[in-house]
C-alpha cells in the first residue's frame, strides 16, 4: 500500500479540484422550432437572439426544448420542468410569472401601398366591402381580438380566416396571411404587429402597416399587448435575474426589435 501512495495522492488532488471547479450554467429555454419571426430551430428568430443575449449576460449556455406553440404548450414545457424560460409571452398571464415587459406592440392593418387604403379603424365603412384576412386560432372563444372586433360589427361574409398556426409542415406557417395581401388574394389583413413587420419586408410589393385604433375594442378585446419573458412562479430568482438583464441590455433589445421590423408603440417601462 505504501508504494502506491505517490500515485494515489495526485489522483485525489485532481478529484478535489474537479469538485471545486464551478459548474457551467445552463439556461434552459422553451421555444417553437418553426415560428419566425419569434424562433426556429436554426436560431434565426428575434426571441432566439434575445435568449442568446440573456445567456451571454448570465455567462450561461442555452439548452433548448423545442415544442410547437399549441394548446398545452406551458403544461408540456415549463410546468413539466423541461425548460425554465419562455422568451416571449403576454405580460401578467395567469399561468406564469412574467418579467417586466421588454416591448409593447399592436395589431396592424396590412394592405398594399398601391391600394392607398389608409385604414386604421374597425368602424371604417369600407370594411364591409373589402376582402379582409384575419388570424384565427380555431375555437371561436379563443379567436384573435380582430376576429371578434369584426364579428361584433356584423362583418362576416367578406372575412377570410388564416390559421395562426398554419401548415406546420412548411417553413414559417404564420406568413401566409401577409403573403395573401402581397399576392392580392385579399385587400387587407389584420395581423399581430411583429409578424406583419417581419414578413412585410420580404413582400414583392410595398406594404403599408397601420396600427389598429382604438387600442381596446369594447371591454375585453385589447389590440395592444406588452410582452415579457415567462418563468415558473416557483422560480423568483430567475425572474429577478432576467429583469436585471432586460434593464441592462435595453438598448441592444430595442435595436434587435428594430432589425426584425417589430412595431414598438412605446417603452413599456415608461408606462
């Protein structure tokens, strides 16, 4: 035993050093693999880039859990503890704890610039004769605010629904509604701002994007939303860290959103 001790001591020393070495931090992010401009598996979405910015600030590496954003998304990702952070969720949703908002956007009317429609209100009488595209979720009780706003005014027969999730077998399924305006299949569409701003940039014809007015249609259908990062309610430490990063990196985040054409109404932190 005595003769082996010179070899054993360096080995034990290496084990002690390994035990004392800091463990690599991992930021476990929930994301949709086919949902530009927000995220995709290639990391091309602005939520991918935001996650990278956050990870760099926290000296962590990203580990993605890819899951299509359908019904049960939170249950199958965050609540199942497969991941810890959803980079883009409406502020103050009931099922999660959310950070301070990092942008505020709006639904917009999208039309071809050569049509010169200049629409901004659901009360514009021209909406009764134009072909209108709206984003649909499927279950009427869960449809988008613009779909409800048109239905409340009896504007139904000239409305065409485009599923928000689209044909998931194809790249960028939410782009179809903007492409329909570009092709002239419909006269205009009412689209969530980040989607409209991103896909309008690749349209064959110049498109006009006009924020919907007013921002609240009736007591329950807002057209404007603050967007935050979401975490589990039992993870306040991560939420506090994310809030600090969002504050430190606010200029870079504003520049990121601008690169992706996100219509930003105002600084959420300013009220």
